[in-house]
């Protein structure tokens, strides 16, 4: 490059750059100082939790959840209790007294969609008749359209790189489009619930298209809604450039949504829904908070983490059929020498399930069939080997004989990938599926709970006198 004398503008520009760097260094130094100040005065030793018998995470010493309420909506069965000991058992998920497996098998036997039927069951407590189901499908279809100019003002003009963030913000914004947002009556909550169940998939697909255009520099497209579509069909129709999908693909996505629709009152996002509802706040604040909870990688974001982990394993393990090599890498992940440094094998283990997660069992069956059709059996077989080897690696590294198995997140991301659904949508798809459960728990809490949820925290602060500013 040709040498030349620096012009005055160059000195000015260089001085500005140096000032920016210096300012950034000062800010960083100041931030580090603030964080150190916080750490110095905000430590709680681990032994204190044991001393005061604090049930961290609202968990009992044996890992079971603290009973915080009663529900008619669902039951999560993962173990038996005998002489106060946990006995591992095959997992079962019960919706309103009906085994989810039976619901799934009924829909497959009749070759029909089941998500809308599950939403009705969760909301009302009883399976719908043919007439009720047809009417409910019609109501959902009528409510999929967003309010006039909502997409332009709330989604297109304010894009977000994270779809979950946009879901939460959009749900909060719907408050302003509701003529009676704070009416606590059952009738109003039912109207709002049905509207949100219908609209959240539309918000998700719109937010994804805007994200593609603004952040990925790809084309975005908004297809017209089709009134005859079921929810899964409407999602695939909106996501695909050519609007084309097979009936088999739509029914597989529908199955995923059925499996994610509900999981008891104790999971983090549903408990969030109940906590906010117990205060009497509006449904939009409640569902936005639940979405925020589900966004966390320890909750709904886990299927995305599974796929990131598996990509790393595929890249680092030379022979995908060599179990010794796979096992050694899983042990490295557990020792925090590989993976994201968390020491977690994502998709393995669950707070309730022991021998099996029924949702994972069903998804594994479907994933095997789809992988064969898509020519992805080597990838699927690697997933199976990780599932098989992870419990042993966990026992060797952690020295813990706890029974663990694959959970729903382990195979759901693989199925979404084979359906051509972007990883950006893995957790949002969870939210779209779970919103009916959140609404059901909200109404149950509001109309049967009766008290604001307020657990206790023991204070460890010691009395100290106030010191005047000049003497500090």
C-alpha cells in the first residue's frame, strides 16, 4: 500500500477512535468494579441452605417437587413411592385423566389431527364431540388473523433476532387491542384464551419472516391464511416459500404439538402462569411472562441446545458407530472439557421421569421412520447411541446412580430439522404448543386457587447501624 502523509481528517478520525476505545475501557473497568462490589456483599454459602432446610428450586431433598397446589388438568408420572423411597417406573403423561398415548393412538387410528382436540380437553376437562370439535376448529380459524395494522406496527417495524422475545412483546401488545383486557370473569378469560391459542402461531410465523429479512438478509413472505387449515397445516403453509407440505408432515408436526401441549402445574413456565394469575393480573402479562420463562435454556430452550451439542459430537467424533469414542466424548462434556461448559448432556434426564419420558418414546418412533425416508439414518443412529451411552457416562463421571433417560427435547429438535423448521423456531414451537396448557392453568388458579402465591425467604442479614455519608 502506498505511504502518504496523514491528513488532518485522519488525525481527527484517529483521535475519535482512540477516545471511543478509552471510553469503552473505562466503562468496562467501571462495570468490573461494580460487579466486584456486588460479589463482595452478596454471597450466601451453600451450607446455609442446608442449615435452614431451604428447598432450593422448590425441590425436596430427594429431587421431587414441593407440593404447591392441586390441579385437575394433568398428571406427570415418573416413579413410584415405597417406604418413602423413589422407585423408577415407566413414564406416563395424563391429560385430564386420559393417557396421552391413548389420545395419540386414537388420532393416528382415525388419521386425523389432534392438537385442537387436546386444547379443548385441557381447557374444558372433557373430550369434545364431533360437533364441538368442528365448531372449535372454526373458532380458532376465525381468530388467527391479527388485529388491523398489528403486524406492521408491532412486528415488521420492530424486528427481533430472537423469536421468543418477539412473541412475548407481541402478546403484551395485544392488551392494547382488547376492549376489556382486565375483566377477570371466566367468560372474558375464555375468550382471551381461545384468541391467544389461535393467534400465537400467526405471530410466530410473522416474527420469523421479519427476522429472516432483517437479520439474515433473506426474503420474507406472508402467505394468506386458509380457513380450512388445522394449526399444524397453517404453520407449515406460512413457513414454506411454496406453501407446499404433505399430509404426513402436517400430522407429524401436529403430533409434536400434542406432546408439548401440557406438562403439569410444576414446570417453570406453567408455574409462572399460575403465580401471575394468582395476583389477578391480566392474561397478556401472564402469558408473556410464561413465554419469558420458556425462553430459558434450562426449560424450553433445551431442544436447541440438544442440536448444538449433537452438531459438536458429529464434528468431533470420527467414527459415529464407535461406542467407546462416543462415550469418551460424553464424559468430556460432563467434565466441562467439551460442549458449552455447562457439564450437561442436553436432552438426557428429567425432574420427574426416570425409566422413560413417554413423549420421547413416541417421538423416537416417529423420528426413526422420518430419518429413513429422509436418508438421515446415520444421524438418527448417533442420537440413539448417545441416548444409550449417556446414563453410563453420567454414573462414571458424577458417581451418581440416579436413573436417567432421554426427555422430549432429545428427539424433538431432530424431527423439526427433518421437517425443515429452522432452529430459530424450536422453542417458539414449544410456546405455540404449550399456550393452551398455560391458559387452562391460569383459569384453574384464578377460579379455584383463591390465594396469591407467596412463598417465604429467610433473611440472613445482620443488623447494622446507618452510617452518615461523610463517615463512610
